[in-house]
C-alpha cells in the first residue's frame, strides 16, 4: 500500500511567492508517497498574452517552483507531480508538469491537448505520455483537459502506469468530469489522483471559475477521498498500486489482452 495526496487551493494569478507560501503551508502536515499539485500551480491559470506569462515561466532545472518540488521530494522521500508554466531555451512556453523523484531526478510532461485560450500562449506539448517508477510503483501524468481523451489514460496504462497523476484547473462541473475520471480508472484499472484548483481568475474582462472537488479515484471507480468545491486543503488516501496490474476480471476476460487494435483503425 502507498499513500496518495492531492493539494487543492486558489492560486494567485502571477503570484509565485504567494502560491509557494500557500503550498508550503498546505503540505507541511501531509505525509504521503505521492503528492500531486494543480495545473499551473506556480503562476495561476488564465493568461491570454504570452508576453505577460513569459517572465513568470521557469526552467525546470532552475526555477523557484521546480526547485521547491525537487527539494520537497528529496526531504520527504515523496514523488511530487506539479503543474507549472515552463519556459524553454528558445523562449517557448509549455503548460507542463514536473515529476520530481526523491533521488533528485525529474522529468517534464508537456500537456498534449491544449484547452480554450491556452492556444494563445502555449505550444502544443511534445513530450508524449510516459511512465516513471519509484519504490516499486509506476506513475504517469496527464494535465487537465487531457482527461477528455481516453487515449491519454489508455496510453499511460498500456505503458505500465499504476497511478495517473492529474494536475488540473477544471472549469467543467464536477458532475461531468468526476464520473468520467471514474470511468478512466475502471476502463484501465488504474488509480487517478486529480488535484484541481478552486477560486476564479479574470483576464481581459473574462472570468473563469474553477470547480474544485479534487479527488482520488480508486481502480474500480470508487472515490477514495474528495475535497469540497472551494476549500484549500490536502486530501489523502491509501491504495495498492500493485493490485492494478492484473487486468483480468474473470476467467475469460482481460482488459488489455482482449483489445483488438486492428479493429480500431479509423
């Protein structure tokens, strides 16, 4: 068994120091094997001008937020997955998630499916979906709108993920995305940790409201832990990642062995 945690709060738009301070407080008493933070947890979400976001984005090797995640992972021997605005050497911007391991290594997932006005500031993700392993369990990541595409979680599951970390800034009602996340867990027999944010943000006169209700979804679709829509808190749950690996559910059927990819071409 491992302990899983998601942190929910309302990031301050462009307030990196404030956001780091909030995360530091919310994680101070959390003891977990995997910690998941929301999408764009360092900067806030709603930017429509890349020139405004560019100076706030960071290099995953040197940025303050990524350094905090690496330090937390090492100090607490915890895998940390957190969303951040990434700026690469060519000044390209990506909606990204850092997966920081306790040994100091890290990998960056770049969001595959951009949502709404993200197209105005971010490049489409080019990292592809991948899985990392730590302490005998396997973690993959997808970001927010990636949930709408069953290929995201299926690809991660086929690559061996036991747990999918899902940093999010969801504006859809939880009554919509919540059942969908349960189905993603069921159809792949994986655990999903969705760290959503709460609150609202305004850009150029338009306001987005985020729906909270961060949750940890078990491999059979059960909600193992859930936050309220507006609260700032960490949620935790225990789950067995190894139990996700047997994809058979009776003597004749196996979720992956029964697949017929030759029939799926379109």
